C-alpha cells in the first residue's frame, strides 16, 4: 500500500521492545536519582554531539539507536549515549 520510493519506510518504529525497555530504565534511574539534571553547558554540548551523529533523526529530534528524544535525554545526569559519545 505504498511505493518503494517513499521515505515512510525509514521512519522510526515507536513501540519496539528495545525502546520500551530503554524508556522504563530511563524513568526508573531518574526516579531513583531525584531527576537530577546536568548544567546548561553540558546539556547544549550533548545536543551538539547528537546532532552530528549518524543515528540522529533530524525530523523527530530523536536517536534512531535508543529511540529517545534527545531534548529530554540530554538533560539528565543518569543518561548516556548508547554509542558512547557522552557519558553519565
């Protein structure tokens, strides 16, 4: 029901098991830590790294590897890049 040339087949599947597990882990770790956030400079640095990554989805501002929304994930101290570009 779609053409082979359409770009829709490259869209991120929202509810894969891997992404749901990552979300639940994210929520639990941040709940445990009291939702501590990084500094504004660190937040901007993390976002800049993500925007240059091959896994970054510019349309959804989301990581195609872990499925997280970068604007949210980059804020929290408990989070790290699944590719190891930035750490906790």
